[in-house]
C-alpha cells in the first residue's frame, strides 16, 4: 500500500538534490496542450518525453513543459525544442514513439530528427 | 476526444488559466450515470461570456482561450442524452465565492458514451504542468472513493515541488492503487 510515509522518504531524498538541479537546464521541450493538441494526442506525447528524458539521465539539462495553442492545429501534437543560442526546432504530428526518438537522437545525441520537423512536411 | 479524461484535462486547463488556486475535479458514478464536475476558484466569467462559451463559433479575443473545449465536452454529454451546466461568478459579483463550475452528466449505457479513459494520466499531467496550484480529486462509485488532495501532499513535501519526477511517479502509483480497489 502506498503511504504518505513513502512521500516523506522522497522528500528527504530530493532535498539534497534540489540545489544541484538549479540553473543547469539548457534545453526546453515545450508540448502544445490546448484543445487541439490534447485531441490530437499530446498527453501521451508529453508523458513519453518526461519518461524518456528521465530514463536517459537528462533531467538536469532538459525541462519538459507545456503551452497553449501556437496556431498550427493541423500539425498537432506539436513539440518545440529550444536550445542555447535561440535555436528552435518544431516537431509536428508527434507520437510517443517519435518522442523517444527525439530524446535519443536530438536531446542526447545533439542531432535534429529532420524527418519529424515542420520543414519536412 | 477519444476519452472523457482528455476533456477533463482540457477544461481544467481553463481553470488554471483563470487564475484558480484550487480546482476540484469530482467524478460520481452509478450503474447508469457518470457525472463529471470541474469547479474552480478562478476569476469567473461575466454573464455575457458565459452565454457564449458553448458556441464554438464565438471567438473574440477575450474568450479565445475557451475555444472548442466546452463545446466538445457539451457534445460528448449530449450524445449520451445527458447535458452540460456551467455556473460562474466573477470577483465583482462575488468577492468570496468567485469561480466557475462546469458539470457534465452522461448516460453510461448509451451507445455513444465515450469511456472515461486514463484519468490518472490526466491528473499527473495537470499536477506536473501546474505544480504551483492545487487540485482536489474525488471519484465516487458504489460507496467507494478514490481521492487525491495536493494540499496534503504539499504540506508533507514542504519545499520539494510537486512536479518532481519521483513525486509524480508516487502520485501515479497512489492513484492506480486506489483504482484497483474501486
């Protein structure tokens, strides 16, 4: 049975880590979560990013967050990746599988997955 | 929407955007009915806006954030023979009890009933996306109840944020375990 005592243990463990994490985020992954994005499948895409980023050990450098509609509803789920130097990549028609590929090749490997980007459509 | 839980995610995003500090998501289920209520303490809507939010083609800039969310949720309810109700009070109308309550009534045995789907994923997505605000979730069925109150978790966690990966995983497990017994 899950108990609040477990949460206490998580708190104690995290408290020592919190300081280390601050200020080290360099890449931002932003998932569109307005009605259009949600209807097109953004929720599992967002969750896949969170899971894959943590599994890849990138939680210190990558933050995954959500935003509203950016106006290209026909391409949802849309995911934008912001990197240092104002570099922005827009991935379109994303799926959880594509999300894993982006984490592996782009976020970890540093290489944009060109065939998933809006430019390829 | 493929699942009602996606409508819940969508509508609750409106509550967060309306500046709610607490949003109560309640699901009440019987053999034949499913009632979903999303009630917030946000800024509320004027009567004029309230009258137009169910119209998908009413899209002035001030109400743009509402968009298709409410019409889709209303349609999902009405397709089963049910209905959608919205009550809202602005801060001017009601300085103490302002906010919006959206309640949708579904008939579960209707062929066009959309399944609830992965509500746990909706809740973890909401908490992760808006760790600074509180959610009170209840799902009642046959006298049993699944509950989650982020205010309790927040008090326990002190300055560890709710969107910490390990905390979200714990919340997911905590809810799934309760659902195993529902």
